[in-house]
């Protein structure tokens, strides 16, 4: 009897102790930094925490102050034991990169810019640099452009690092300054000053495409190329004089005539291959009344009334069909009764990427000659495109087909520009893509007011992005 009781007591104590030990182990696990990424939930939650901190770092460009974002990444890398490099292109304009070594296949860069565009506080309902949760959205400048994507790159990168499995290629995390002002203190500067980052790099994953819902259809757009900015100044000169005695011609009248000509879109439409592919992709998604026009865009574009209607309905789609110039800045006299000797305008031209900027400038210089208006180049990029015929494009596509079997996946041409033109110039296949699904209405908040990201869509994109990258870097 006594022995039985003793044994029971012993067993009870043992059970009690082992429960206590299990509790202690669980407690210790919970103390371990949550970025242990032991499961999907932890990865999502850690990424979301990072995003909230990152949004609160004010990297408005100008002036940029990207050093603050770089310090944020630096602290994470130090905690995780990841080696990194930092380079400053100008005071407080820092760039950071880190590399996980892998096999000999061409490396991939996960590229993000850390700066954001300025805000107009009068139109914001929340503090733009305070991560604020409202109705399932996280509000803050940069949530979509592109701190959300930046954190998604970080999460994938940290996860690859923690896995300690052999990669088939190097994976490079690169966070750069100044994209919002042209990238000349960021990627542009790094190419000249740290070319080693780009050695043996075959691929870049950057911003520029995502998932969206159009006419109740889920579509993913992977950006391959963009229109090329050619920013020009038009200058007219003439006799100055008094406003009370108008001359038959002056700097101002010459400029007005020239701009009037430009306003009428003198550039004939031409459908290049990538735009044709994009419209074919869109034909499955646009409403049925436009579907066949989009499918036959090459033919239908020649009808004069079509192109005007297209511009009225979708300025974005219209601008993919030709070179364009927007008249954005004007300057003439600084006094109402003085006819100035000089008047100028700045025009934002975007040309299709099958043409060289120099040829376009020559052409527009000739066009302006009869108006006695001179053309000066302010800025122009060179033109380059990526293709759908690469392993990265195919990996993105096949991953999306597995994740979202009913979705439409189309190669995108865009009218804006990102840092991808720098890397495309180096011959690196560069894709603008993040698998996050964003409702169409959210896009106008980018560079606008009350920018925000849907929290559950963000968390899902963290896992989806990792699935794509994982498929690409493990054999
Ligand atoms: Zn951006």
C-alpha cells in the first residue's frame, strides 16, 4: 500500500515537473525573437511589425534622409548575423545591400527604393508618418510605394538566410535612395561607384506590377518595360516691348504656336510588340464591348476616331500607343505690361522603348524649327526592355498559376518609370512585380493622399512572394 502510494506520488511529481519543464521550454521559445519564422504566421506577423516601424521613418524626398531607412535595415541584419554594405552617395543619402551566397546561376537582386514622395498634410486624415490601422488597412506614406514591397523582400531574404539551405544562385537584398527623384543618388550612383553589386547578376525583382481586380477578374501584371522619359525645355526669343503695342510676333506668341501644335499629338500611333502583348492580355479583362478592339489593337489604332476615344476613356492605355508630350511648365514675363524677350515651356515627353531618345530629340528639334523655338534636353533615359522568355518570368507565372489558378497573368508595359531602366541598361532582366492584390481604387492613393495597404493582403503577399523566390533559388 505504502509502496503504491509512494509510486503514485512519485509519478505525480514527475508529471508536474515535466509539465513545468514543457511550460519553461514554451516560455523560452516565446522569448526567442519572433523573426525565428518557425511558421507562416510568425513570418507574416514579423513582416507586419517591420512595416509599421518602416512607415514611421520619414524618408520624404527631397531631401530623402534615406540613412534612417538604412539604419533600420542595418539593425535587422546585425540581429540576424547577416553581413551587409552601406554606401553614401551624398550626405544622409545612404544605400544598403547584403548578399546570401549561392551557386553559379546568374544572381537575383531584390531591389527597393527607401524614399517616398512628399505629402500634403491638408488632405491627409491621419499622420502620414504614423502607422495607423483603420478598418483593416494600414495608413501611412509609402505603404504601397514601396515600403510594403520592401518589407516583403526583407522577409523573403531573412527566411532564405535562416533556412541555411544551398541556393542555386546568389540572392542580393538592395535598398536604395532617391528613386522618386530619378535615382541618381541611388541605383544610378551605385552602378558607377559600386559596380561589384551587379557582377554576374541576371535578374532584378523590383516594383511596377501587382495583382488587381478588374471587372471581377483577378489579374496579375508583371512589368517588363516602360516608356522612356525625355524631358525637354522649349525656348522662344523675340523682341521685347511694351504690352500696350503688340508686335506681330513675340517670344510668347511663338511659344504658344509651338505648344498648340504639340497639344494636338503630332506623333503617329505605333504598336510595339510588348504593347501588343499587353493589349492582348487586357482583352480578356476589359468589358466585352472593348475586348475585340484590344485584341486587334494594331489594326484598330489606325482609325482616327478610335485613338481619340481611347484617350478620353483611358489616358493610360492611349499613351501606350504612341510617343507623347505633356506640357507641364510655362514661363514668360514677370510683369503684365512687359512683352518678354524670352519665353519657355518644359514638356514631359515619354517615348515608346523601341526608339532612341536622341532620335526623338532630333525629330522634335526639326518639328520646332518652323516655330522658331529651340529645344534643350533636361533629362533622358535610354530605352531597354525585358522579355517573357526567362526563367524568372516563367517562375513568377507558374507560381501564380499554382496559387491563383483562375487568375489572368499578363506582361505589362507602363508609362511611368522606376529604377528598373538602370538595370535593364546593364542587360539585367528586370521585372516589376509583387504578388500583392490591390483593388483598383487604391492605386490613386500612390503619390496621393491617405496612402494605405490592406493588412491581410499584405500578409498574404509576404507568403506568396516567398513562394516565388523559393521556387527560383532552390533546385
Ligand atoms: Zn516607387
